[in-house]
C-alpha cells in the first residue's frame, strides 16, 4: 500500500503544473471583455463615490431647499409623460393593427417620424408657434380685434403642461413600436372567443389585447420615463426645474461638483427603480400562445365617421410630434438662407460628424468585442457584467457627465504635470481639453445599442459555422472576421447608424463635457434658441432632424 501511494504521488505532481497553467492562463478575450465592462461602468461608480465623499457636503442644504422641488417636478413630469405617451402609443398601435380605415397604411409608418425630432427642437417650435408674436395669437387678435394680451386669455406656453405635451409627442413612438409589434403577434383566437361571448370592441381591447401587450407597453413606457429624466433642453426652455437642471445649476452656477454628484446619485437611483419595476412587471406577467396554428388578427374595416375618427386619433400625435415642429423649423430655415453658409454652423456640423462618427465606430467595435469575448469565455463574471453594462443607456447624460469629467479632470491634471516634468514643456489637458471626454460619454451612454445589436445578431449565427472554422485551423480572430462579421454586418451597420444619430441629438452630456469653443449642432441649436433666436438655430435643427429621419427610415425597414 505504501509503495502504491509513493508511485502515485509523482503522477499527481506532474499533472499539477498543467492544472495551474490552465488556471493561470489569461484569456485575452475574457480580459478585454472585462476591461470594456469596467470602462462602461466606471462613470456610474464614480458618481456614487463622489456623492458619498464630496469636498463640501451640501446634502443637508439640498434637502431643506431645492431638492424636494426638483424631485417633485421630476416625478410629476415622469408620471405624466409616461401615462400620456403610453395612452397615445397603445391607442394608435391598436387602431393601426386591428382596423382598416382611410390612410391607415400611411399613418402606420408616419407615427414613427416623431422619433426624428428631438424634444428640445419640438419645444422651440411650439413656443414660436403659440407665443404672443406667433401666428396663432396674432391671428386671434386680428380675427377678434383684440389689441393686447389683456383683452383675452391664452394658456401659459412655458409651463409644466407644455413640457408634458412636447415630451409625450416626441417620445410616444417608443411605446408605439413595442405595442404595435405585440398586437401584431397576438392570435385572433382569443378575440374571436371574446366576441362570441358578447364582448364589444372596447371589451376586447381592455380584456384581451391590452393585458397581452402589457409587458411591451410597460417596457416602452419605462424607456419614455427614462428619456424624460434625461431631458435637459425642453425643461430648461420651459423653465421647469427638475433633477437634471439641478445638476447643471449646482455644478455650473454654484461650482459645487459634490452637490452635482449627490443630485446625480438621486437621478441614478430613480432610474434603477424604474428599470427594476419594468423587469419585475415583465417577470410577473407572462402570456403564452398554446395554439400551434397562430392566426394573425383580421383587420376590421371602418367606414364613415368612425373611420374618420380613427384616422384623426392617429393623426393628432403625428401633427404635434412631427408636422408642427418640422414645419416651423423648416420655415425659419428657408427664411434665413444666409445662415446656411455661416462658418459657425459648418464648424458645428464638422464637430458633430467627427465626434459622433468616432464614438459610433468605437462603441460598435467595443460592443462586438465584448459580446464575442463573453461567448468565447464561458465564465460567469463576464456573462454577469454583460447585461449590467446596459445601465449606461438608462443613465442620463448629465449623470454620466459628472461621473466622467470629475475623475478624468484629476487624472488629466496629473498626466499634464507628469509630461511637463519629463519633457520640460507644457502640453495642456489631453483628456478634458479635447473631445476625448465627450466621445467617452457617448460610448458609455449608447453602448447598450451596440451591445444589444451584436448580441442578437451573433445569437442567430448557427454554432456549427464557427466550430467548423475552428476545426479547419482558423484562430478566434479569424472566426470573428471571416464567419461572424459577414453574417451580422447588417445588424452592425444599423447599430452604427443608430449610435451616430443618438450622438448627434445628445444635449446634456455634450454641454457638460465639450471643450471650450467647441460646438456641436445640438449645443448650437440650444444656445441660439435660448437667446430667442430661432432663425439662427433653425439650420442646425433641420440638419439634426434629417439625420434622425435616416434612422427612422432604417427603423421602419427593420419593423416591416
């Protein structure tokens, strides 16, 4: 027995180095995936750290003064916009999927167009259209012979109510897209049974259609509410003080970065609660189709006044969300043709294309790298971090601005001092003094788009194809380049365009992180409109809308 034990020992010792080598082997794909995940999550962690370790703690002052007002306005705005956008999106989606009426086919795609109009552009257009010197009040005074504003009553334009209408009209397509897809996928069997039991059109919608589409509607509403929290241009223009405007006020006006981080942490917690509620609601409410022959619902023809009413209900959000703002902006743009040759506009356009293009390419490459690395790794930590990295899309741009600029500024100053000591000549700020910080914010903010597109596209590739390539001696990099990318290039191209469009429209992060004397189309439009100079702001706004229309066209093609 002893001899046997002695003989077996060397065998164990010979295997030990191989085991240790296998454990200690560093997989570059796993390591790279972890690095990408840490970069994406670092600004969020930085915000929380700065909030708990401020240089000057003004938390008690915020609690006793402005924070309750910021919180109350934000909650009112979120809930109101969420409810109105959900109502508009679900109603229009139900009408275009269940009924056939005059203009139904056209309006089904037209309802996507408000996505091309940034909410702050819609705010500028609405004020210009309804203000005292605008065409509506001017026409009323001319029609009824009124002389001044004291002769008649007109609702206040720059108010919470107007902000709710503008944001709802700009954001309801998020609900519409998901609800429309959910209604189209429902079987007609349930509605036929309900109809045979005497349920009318309203009963079938309330008891059958709406509950089955509830997860999709809840997901769309959550996106709308998160975008409402992120908005700065609209609420700032309408003088509605929210948590996002509070971040700008405390940081830029009071020069207190710690206070801005504390408000940002409140926004972050609010967003996390929203995301959690949306996930829980979808997990607790699940519906399955038990029929093997799933027949799509047959559209009911609506004629006469009922058909006209259905078309009017669908047309109203389209008019408010797209036709009105685009018409106002376009009229100003044609009235200021000389502005199109302005050097400042061309510079802003070049800056927008450059930083947006770089951010889109870097984001998509990072998303593909991380998804592919997680698939190769098979380890639990990268797979756990993969869904967590999508929180950057939920985090408002102002929050990311705080989480990026403050730690990056300290690193930048230390790096500049080190280079000056080594070389003897000052180099300036390389990270925050250039567009690096802005590009990083775009990458973190919209990483979820690239990651989701890459994950979904790679998931549709049959596993046998990369396995066959590996059996033929191809490396992992060659498998990615020669097998995956040719098969997923359409999805990757779509993600590239969508990230670029979102970078073009992003305002809060751009305002906080842009270098001095660096304008993009979004910041230039906001600055000119804030000075009540919509004529000079209109060319930039038209360019933003045209870029958005390209993305909407791509989205419509994908949702056919």
